[in-house]
C-alpha cells in the first residue's frame, strides 16, 4: 500500500481506483491491521485495542469500504 | 549558441512563414510555423533570449498557428492552433493568434510531457530554494509571480510546474508570464519598463498580455531547483498579508487536484508529489499589497538555511 505519513495525517494511493485519499491515524490503523489478513469486526477491534469501540471501528470500516480500500468477504 | 535575437523581425517572420523555426524552451524543442505577423511580433519581443536551433533532428512538438481554409481567411479572419497536422481546438479570432500560441504550447507540455509530474502552478526560486504557487485562475498567482520575478526571483514557470519523479527536483520551463485584465496595468505600474506583448481584448480569459521572462531565468533553464515552500496564494482586495501553515497531507491533496497529469502518472505521480511535499513547508497565503507580499517571500528566502 503506497502511502505517506506526515504528523497525524496520511495520504494513501488506491491501486485499484487510482484515487488518492487523506486519512487520519485511526483510519490508517484499521487499514494497517487488515493488510495481512481478513479479520472479523470483533477480531479487528481486539487487534486495535479498541474492544469497547466496535461501533466506531465499524464506522471507519464503512468509510474505507466506500473508498474501495477494504472490502467485506463475499 | 544562436538565439531568436539573432534574427531581425523581418527574418523571423519569413522563417516562421516558410520553413518554421526550432525553438528551445527549457527541456523542449518546438518546431513553430505561422503566417501571422502578430505572432512573429510577439515572439521577436518575448522570445529573443531563447535558443534557436538551425535544424533539429527531433522536435518534441510541431505546432503552428494558421488561418482556416476558405472564406474565413478574409471574412472575420480567424486563427487555429495546429499540432502535428491536427486541430485540437476551435479557431479563435485572428487577433488572438499569439495568446493561442501560448495556450497551445502549454497544452502540448501538459498533455504530452508525462516524463514529469506537471502541476498547474507557478514556480520561482531564490538562493537555490523554490516556491511553488499553485492556484486557480483569479487567485493572483501570475501577478504575484511577475512581481517576484521583477524583484530578483528566478522564474522557473508561470504556469507549469514540472517535477522530476526520480528525486522531486523542479525542472525549469521559463516562458512568458500570462497576465489578465487588471493585472496588466498593475504590473506596468509595479515594474516601469516591463517588456510586455500588446494586450489582446475579448479572449475567453478577458484581456490578456504576456510579460517577457528575465534573460537570466532563460539562461539558467537547465538549472534544477528544490522545492522549499508550497504557497497557495489568494489575492483579496484589502486583505492583510497573512501566511498560514498548512498540513502536508492537505497540501498534498490540493496539489494533486492541481495536477495536469497526476491521474495519468498513477503511482509514479503519487510518489513524486510525496517527495516534493516532504521537502517543502506548505502555507495558505492571502495578500493585497504586492510590496508586502514580496517582503514576506524575501524574508522566507533570507531565513532559509
């Protein structure tokens, strides 16, 4: 995944769409956690140390899915 | 090295009407033909310092400004831009022949020179450090660029920022600075004796005129520069001179929007822009008084390590 990080912001290049996105650190953490393997929402929250923030993580996931940076398993 | 200045105005006109000339601007060689005296006049005035090649084995662009065939030649005469034998644009009134040449040459570079990431931005340099000025039309970018150049900043480009992907270095393409409407009189007052083409009224951009690039900038066209500042200018009548820091992430996104070929370049463009953004500090800049703006830029250059 091509990206540059400056401060608490990153820009990410989406190889699939050719689009560039500006993401904050929380969103990037989700993206990094999903790089190696597909995770359930609960497992993702555990990996992020955000077990009590399922709704917030789900919202970040939805945003990333809309940008075609992640996808749900079929 | 022969320059356009070696040709008298009649000789230049004859060459342009017949064999054409091979003109070097920055890294590009352009073969130019035209029967229009107004184009020859403006080229004689504004391109005197540019290398003229007797015969080039290769030209990056073959362009012309020619009258359309038929009755249009005499009835409300028009001019059309010719690129490699094609006509990519609708014709314009004949008195707009020289602005059309300038716009056409910009189009050639921005739509063809994908060796570089090309941003819609001016670039000026002092003490080896460059300021990129990306901005939409009406922001005062060209006026600010012309003013900086009139006060000793080197012109790399008024319109096209060329970024070398390998290292993010900026490649000069000094050509005439395009001024519009009120900016023409502003610069005449700001720089007495400024060399400028005859203003052409009623273009799609209003009244336009082109300012000659400084000879020293043309002579240093092979000297690359490193970006030190990315400054998004905004002229606003009565506004104080204010420089506001901008995060690199937001600057990246705004620069990408200003890219002529950012999408075409794909990941190479992303990486190239990342190099420039990492090297430079980014700011929003509002101003209304040119002297204050120049003083601020000079202060940045003086404070640079």
